């Protein structure tokens, strides 16, 4: 297991110690770090999806409102 050193404001440390007084703080920090990693991964995945959508939209021929309405009606049972 690795040891990690971070500097945080004294108020943050005090509040963290108060809130997580009865918990294994190393475990809490590890869980929070994993959540941060997962959030960053999901954010990058969203950004890539948005970029893909925007790239595809640039290559699509625009359609009129009338064409959209017709497609909606045609697709209904």
C-alpha cells in the first residue's frame, strides 16, 4: 500500500476529522479518491460523446421542420 501526502487547509482537516471521527480515515480517503477518478473518467467519456455528436452533426444535411414532422408521423403505428 502506498502512502500519499497532501496539504489541505486546517479547517478542512478539522472538519474531515470531526465528520469521519469513527471511521478509518485511510479508507475514506481511498474511497473519495476512487470516486474522483470515476467522475473524471465519466466526464471525459461525456466530452468524447458530445464531440462525436457535434462532429456527426457537421456532416449531416439539414432537414426542415416539415421533414421532421413527416418522419415522426411515418414512424407512428
